[in-house]
């Protein structure tokens, strides 16, 4: 699995090395076409080799030969839609399946071709789903197009009465029982509330660990208890959770998957819009953002870029500029964020599809 730290390491380690970068789309709807990518990749590699001078062709052929050791297995990987690899004359430097589609291409150049991978990284962002009621919480993970129930992360209240069950009578003496008083009812309500608070606290710790640095969290089940559970999540998840309407406690797998997809899209759009608003608010000659390619390039020269922000359109229409800005950012420890559709369209209109959050102001 490719992560941003992996890409940063590849860029730093192979900056001055000839690298064969390969992106393959392995997802097909017709099983008979599952190997259709192989001739496309072979043709692309053949064309590269035919254009190289003899000395460089020998180095390329070494990298090409090592690539054969890592090609995707015939049956693929569950949930994977693509495959990427980076190889040089010494061997494979990275190879993995990815959960998003990528057009099949091969490039031989100095340093790895990494800009196309920026769009693939968001596909690794898992959606953690917690289905909560007054007595329990079931937990699922949706990632790579696959839904899995995480039994080890479930929480239960074994001592809480089930909904609809009569409450135990109040003790009125050593061997006597009688009608529950208002005070007894209030005590029982407080006991149940405290028990659920403990469940919610334990669940919050589980969800924080499962979501990690960039995962999303979706709550379903009994809405009252889902909202209470969401309210105790740690602050770092503040913009990464949602409680959608209609995700009932008895929802099936298809409903959970649909909710996960919709929630991830909505949360990603909201996060992208917030980031773009932040960049616009911090702009100006002495601000902490750079809007547009020229301003971003100046910030890169000053090693001031903290997060490079791109639109998908910029990656597609300006591949050389995109590669240069992405590599320049990663070489100096910065992050890269490709904005989703609506926020990306706004970025295209405002700044030509490229901007940056800065570590310090660059006049």
C-alpha cells in the first residue's frame, strides 16, 4: 500500500536516479478482459526502449526486467483497481496495488513520476462505521471497496436492561420489594446513562485508533445514542465524523457501504472547502498562502511550502508543472492535497488549480 511517506522517501532517494514508473489500471467489468492491461503496458515499455540511445537502453532494460518480478497476480487483490511500481537498474523500489483507477502508463525519467499517485492516496482513507444503540456498538471498516465487520472493536453493556425489559424493583428492606419511586427511577436512569458514557468513551478510543491520521468516522443506529457517542470523540477527529439520517441499527451491508461512500464524499468536500477558504483568508503579499502557479513556485524556491494544494484538472492538464511542484514540495517535507470536485473547481477558477499553505510568508 502506497502512503505519502512512501512517496516522500521515493522522491528523496531516487531524485537523481533513472527510474521506470509504471501505473496500471487493473479493474475490469468483464472477467475475460482482466489481463487486457498487459499488452498495453508491454507496448508502452517497447516504445520507451526503442527511443533510447544504446547506453541508456541497457539501464532501462535492467529496470524493465526487474519489473517482471512484481507484476500483479492474475487474480488481483480484493478491492484493488490499479497497480503501481517504481524500478531502477538495481531492482524494484516500490510496488503495490491501489484502491483507485489509474490510466495505464509507463515513464522512464530521472526520478520517479509521482504526481499521478497523489490522486490515488485518498483511496486509502478508510471509513469507520459505528452502529450504536443504548447497549452496544458494532464497528465496521470500509476500505478498498470492501466492508469488514471488526468484531474485536465492538462494545457492549452486559449489565444494562434491554429496551422494553422491565427494570428490577427497588429494594425497600432486607426481604421486601415494592413500587419504584421517582427517586429510584432517576437513579436507574443515571446508572444507565453512566454505563453508556463508559461505553461511548471506550468506543471513542477504538474509533480514534482505527481512523488514524486521515480516516473518516460514520455513526448510525439509534440517533440519540449515535450523537452522544460522536460527542466524545477526540478533537483531532472534529472535522472527520458525521451522523447521517436514516442509517438504522438494522441496516444491511449494502446500506452501510452506501452510507460510507456518501459520508466520505461529503466530509472530503467539506474539508477541501475549509482548506480553500483558509488559503484565501491568509493570502496577500505578507500572508501565509500562495495562490496560483507563479506564487507557489516562488514559495517552493524559498522552501516555504507546508501543503501544496492542487485540483485534479491541474494534474491532468499541466502534468509537467504538476510533477515539478509535487516533487519540489515532497523533497522538502511538505504535504500534498488534491481537492475534491467542487473545491477543485473553485481552485481552478481562483488560482488556476494550484495553491499552497506556507510555513512562513514569502513577499
